[in-house]
């Protein structure tokens, strides 16, 4: 999965560079932006899935309350980047509870 994320990141960065260097080519610009959006969507989805799995496995892995608080914040931020407002709000509430339990 990490290799997939690295490849997707490289593709998105490359497409961003191409798009920025070719502003005068509107046809190329129109075809590149959807690819960038799709790459960003995939990266956000992977971040959400990975962080949620880490959060769910935290007790088994022996994570402390501060670790759990941080992971909840990562999940909230990933949902914010994905523009999934309801999920971001729900994880924000959970983050507050987890951080309070950690004494933060």
C-alpha cells in the first residue's frame, strides 16, 4: 500500500507541474485537472482507511491515550481534505473526547 501511495503522489506532483507549466494549453489543462482530482481523492481515501485501521487497532497495539487522540485528529483532517463535512465533524467530536481522556 505504501508503494501505491508513493506512486500516486508522484503522479499527482508530476501532473501539477505539467499543469502549471502549460497554462496556455486549455485542452491539456482540462484533461489534467480531473486526473489530479482523482489522485487526490485516492490519496485522501487511503489516508482515511489507514488511519481508521490504526485507530481501531490502537488498543491491541498498546497505544496510549495521547496516541489515540493524535490518530483521531489525523482522521478528522483527512475527512476535511476529502471535503466530507459530516464525517469530519463526527471525528472532531471523537478527537475532543480522546484528547480530554489523554489530559490534553
